[in-house]
C-alpha cells in the first residue's frame, strides 16, 4: 500500500487494536525477556528452511559483532546476492542481534528476500550513548568492505547492492549510518576505493521524535501497545547526550535544514496506523521529498509498532513482499542507468 492509498489510519487508531491472543502473549514475553539474548557460538547448522548463520567479531575489544545469515543455495539464483545490513529495534537500550525474535525475523528475511542478511549487534544505551550505535554501524560497513563475509556465505554477493534496514531505534540508526557513510564518501578526495555501495535504505517504523507531542502520540498513548510517551522519553534520555532534549539532531530528523549528501540512497519508510510514532515518520518522508531524494512510503493502517515480529499477522508477510519489491526496483534502476 503506497502513501495516500488509504486515509483511514485515523479511524483505525481511534480504538485499541484487536490482536490475536497469541500476539498479546508474545508481546508480554518480548517485554519480559527484552534483556535476554541467545548468543550462540556462531556456527549454527542450517535451520529447517536451509538458512545458515554465523557470528563474526567486528571489534572484540568493544563487543561489536554481527550475525550473518545466508540463504539456501537453491534460493540464491544465478545473480550475485544483495546484502542487507540490519539494525534491530529496542529503544536503543534493549534486545540484541541474538534475541530470539530478531534471529527468527532475519532468517525469514534472508529466505524471502533471497539476500545475505548481516544483523548488527551494536552497543546499547545508557552505557553507550549517542553516537556509539552510529559509529558501530559505520564500522560494520568498513569491516564488510575490508574483510568480506564469512565462509557460511557460499554464493557470490554484490556489495554494490548493499541495503541498510532497521526497525524502530534500528531504523533511526540505519538513517544516521547512511548519512554518515554517504557524507564521508562525498567528502573524500580522491573518492575511496570501496566495494560497498548503498543501494537503498528500508526504515520500518523508525524511531524519530522531538519535544513536540504529535497528534498520533497524544491519541494513541496508552491505547496502542509497545510504545508509550513515558517509555519513549526514557529511551531518548538514555541514548542522547547528557542534558540534550528530544530536538537533538539524532532524534529530530524532520528538519528541512538537515544535511544529506548527494549520494544519499533511495528510502522506503514503513508506517503503521496504530503506531504512536507515525507522524514523525511521515514528516521524515516529507523532508526527503522536499530535498529531492527518492522515497517510498508504505502504509499498513492496522499495524501496531513491531508488527513485523509476529508472522501470524498478515502485515508481517506483506512487509517482506514490499521490501523485496523495493530492492528489486533499486536493482532494475541501477541496471537501466548503467
């Protein structure tokens, strides 16, 4: 569903979401186990779908690592695989690339997108405030450029088709990593010899904000699950520099004065009609449009924040379809331009 395809998100949000009991139970478990991880030794056998995984250390001194997922050989096809670098959500302070919901989701994306997925375990707040998570994301890209992928990835890959993706706080991180990466590349003289080319960014319900309380935040606070204003305020205080408010550039990206390099890639923004953060996400898309950047907004009017973690919800499967279409379109545009 494209932006403007539905104008009923306000109607849908006027009531508490009707969720299956299984999803409500899983939401409770997700909150209860937010700090619990499932760190393996990095040599996992293929799962039932044939997806293989391995953990790689990027910087052991600061605990920076990533989990790499490779699709089954029969799903790879004849063309080199794109690479999707993924940043998990969790309000900058919770969860991990090894948390069960994100491990399962990245396996699904690996299989359904037919892409190598690199799930980044960035440092968490409040122990590691801004800009630690952004620096970790950039360093993972540098690691991929210099070291490549582990042996678990047997198929050829195309680093010129590298996509950044993330949900919630991870969407915020993906935006800022792309901004840092493209700004540094544009400023380098001569241009760096680097196999990594950002072909696109996929932001799923990204975590943006400001001191203002938006209409959706006020309307949905206490009605929609996962995100509350009290919890969101705590997350920003934990992540942002000491003494900073929510109008800090890390949070408040919906400013027409925000600087984006010429090479900032096309963006797909996923908005949920039952997400209190939706107004900030639409404003972000508007800023990109005014700056002449390619942006596609995908609306799910009945979607709660973190809907993508629950395969039982129909929108979860639709999201993978939309992501695949965006990635394929980016590839087709690149081929047409070459």
